[in-house]
């Protein structure tokens, strides 16, 4: 490992290693291909440059590496050819559903978020009567809910929030039957995300003799099995054949159906389809729901902020005390456009909690001149720009470790009204390969976050908010431990 710290204070790291020899295991040579990690203005220009400049090839090279290294597919010339022929057509329906403003808004509207949020906790004592997202949260009834008193439930905040988000969004893509038929899927997904994804990314082999890896690979296999079985049912549905288990396929998204057609066209096996869509499931859930947890944690723990956001969002959210609220409504478009303080809080959450990076595959030799340094990048290498390096830089952000709700608020010179602007913040990466689901993810955080803080009061079980330290995650930092909170229904004005 080479460490260079020039006079400008910018850190440059480079690591080079070779393919792992068959039958060997060495933590110093786990990288399949050389990796260069650079932070410089020149690299940013390349990352942001139009694809026609061809410094780097299409997203397919990185996607193939993730598919085989991380999501379990077998590296073969046949699979590479299939992906080369289909990756654009596979991504197109996902982009239409999640990247466009209209598609993302329509998906959120279909989710009926307020109705689900009204049952964020059910106060049930029997797990058979709980919502799916409550099962992992270690619920404890502090005060039973009754007509004469408001119930109080103690729960693990990260667990209930991230599973709530997953239970809202996964059915939008794969239908309700998919989750109903896969009771262990969420636990397996988070097992894979927490313990296996980062190890696979750096090239630790799946056969490494560690219990964590063995358990994580088993979890990965079960998730892929569930998606494989789903695509078998989708194929039966599209061919007009009897469907396994007589499963309800009526709410499968157009995106999943269109992806199935591409898989069939290019003759992907069902196993390959399960592994290919594991990447989509991961992208849909791995970062957004942990981010929702951090956003709500900051909202509830920052003095005075909860009331400010309730007042700002109130004109666009109609809720009632009944459960579920039959006359509830939410204008997600207005919330996104007309609530600058909430938008600023989301940007501030991004700043503190994201570990965003842009990764590119080097297709041909390229020289990067960076001051007195010159870097020669060879074909087959990857370049990674860690955007999060600047997010706690005191020369850019005053009091960088403090959550400041209005940090990203500015006054629009034309209207004189406050507006939230990200500025140099890049929470979704940069360039052509920027996160494809960023539009949907932000609207999801707005909708789910607003629904929860509009309907529920949440306080720390210990009596005092103490936010846990953060550790690196997949793309969003993770708390070193969950936060135990007490949840009670808000008495609406």
C-alpha cells in the first residue's frame, strides 16, 4: 500500500495485487484486479466526463464484477456474453420506474404509505398479529393500548425502520406474494448486507474458513433462491402456464415483467436471473432504509426540529386518529418541492451518514496528471473516488460533526424564499453511473419519514438521546448498536 500526502493535504491511496492463485488464501492478495483510489480534481473531471469520451467503458464491466464477485454468479464467457447483450435492456425498466420523477412519484403513491405507517406499531403481544416489520425489533409492550390510554411500545429503532421501509418498497417491484412467501428474506438480506457484501467487494473468497462468511453465504443463497423461484413464477405467468403455489402475480411490477422478457430473450437460466435481480433488490434497499433510520433519528433527537417539520409538512399531509386512517392523503410532489427545511435535513443526513463512492473500470491506458504526481492507469484496473472524504471537512462545512438542520438552506434571489441546495454534496456518486434509484430513494425518505413523524411520538428508552457511533457500511454508515426507543401514537390536533 502506497500512501501519498502532498502539500495540498489530499490523500491518495493505491493498492495493487494479482489474481488469487488457485487453492491459496492470502489476505494481502485478495484483490482480483488492481484498484486505484484517488482524490483529485482531475479524477473528478474524468468521473463526470460524458461517456462519449470513452475514458471508461459502460457500466457493464463493473456490473459483471459485482454479479460474479458479490452476488454469487459463476464467472463464465457465456454469462459475460449474456450480460453484454442485455444489461442496457435490463436497466431500462428499472430506470423508468425509479429514476424518473413521474415514475418515482407514482410508485410512492401506489404504496399507500400513510395507511402502512398508521400501523408502524400494532401494540400486539402475539407475533402472528404483528406487522412484518415489527418482528425484528425486539418489541416490548410498556403500556397496553386501549380506548382509555395510549399504548407505549419499546423497540429497536434501526431494525423497525429499515424493515418498515423494505416492506413498503419490495412489493412495489416484486408484488406482495414475494415477501409473504419468504419469511426469512429480510433477516437474510441484512445478514448479507452487514457482514458479506463488504468482504466480497474487496475480494475475500466465499470459501474463506470463517463462520461469518459461511453464515453470510448461506443467507445470500437463500435470498437468491427466493428470487429464482419468483422468476420461475413470473415465467409461468407470462407463458399462461399454471403458477407454482397458485401465487398471486397480479401486482408484479412492469419493471420485473420487462426484465423477465429480457432474461428469456438472452437465455439466462433461472439461477442467473435470481442472482441478477439480487443486485436490483440490494440496490433498492441496502442504503435507503438505513438512511431513513438516520434521518428520523436526527429529526427526533434534535431539539425543536420535530415540531418545525410537522408544521412545514402539515399542509401536504392529511391524517386522522383512526387506524388505518380512511381519509388520509399525502402530496409527495408538494412535500418535495415546498418543504425546504425537510429537504435540508435530508441533505444534512446524507452528509453525515453516506459513504458514497464512484467506481469506474479502466478500459484503455490513461494518464492522470495531478500536480507533481502522475498516475498511469492500465486496462483492467478500477478507479474509485470516495466522495465522503469531503463531507466532514471543516474547511467546507463549519462544525462538520454536528447535525445542523438548516445547513443547506439558501435564499432564492428571485423569490426571496428559502430553498435547499446540495451544492458540492454528492451522496449518490457522480457521472453517468450515478445511483439509478436516487430520485425514488429521496422521495421514499420524504414520504416514509413524513408519515412516521406525523403519526408517532418517539423518545429514547433511556430517557436521553445518545446517538451511537458510526461505522462504515455498504454506502451508508451503520450504528455500532441499535437505539432502543419508546413509541406512542401522536395525539393529532
